[in-house]
C-alpha cells in the first residue's frame, strides 16, 4: 500500500507543481508575488513540497477509504478528497496568512490565492484519480 501511495503522491505532486508553474507565468501571479513579496524560485520549491504533503494525504485516504467515499469513479473520489484538503489548507494557512498580516488588500490576495489553490489542487486530484483508474 505504501508503494502505491507514494507513487500516486509523487504523480499528484507533479500535477500540482505543473499547474503551479503554469499559473506562475501569468501577470496575475506576478502581481500576487510582488504584492506579498514572494520570491519566484523558493515559491516553486514550496509548491513541490506542498504538493507532496497534500498528495500523500489524498493518496492514502483514497487507497484506505475508497469504498467509503460517496461518489462513483476514482477521479471524482480523488477530487472529493482533494477539495477536503483545499478546505483544510484554506482554513489553516490561507485565512490566517492573509488576514492576520498587515496587507492592504487582504481580501484581494486571499481571493487570488484561493483561485490558485483550487486550480492546483484540482490538478492534483485529477492526476491521482486517473492513475488510480489505470492501476485498478
């Protein structure tokens, strides 16, 4: 189980990172990084680490609780788990990070960050669910 979890997690993290890289090339992302003083290269490395953490969580839960997730198909089950992870990330990281720091446009940066996270975590979920389907 741990080998399968690890392979799914790494693939999901690469999907997360690829989505993050594509987003990072947009002008909105450049404005977001400038507004929050985020360095580009460390951000890419942090995205890979974050993708691995979320990927391991989603992969483990998908493999362990597959029959208990109330949808049909591995991709939809993986997306349900991914969006549960999105909720946790938003509550524990995004909200405190944006609203407890002295940022002038906290709501604007929160919204942009939330949209970025939806895209990245959806990519992670689709990759993990697709690979699970192939291996089943």
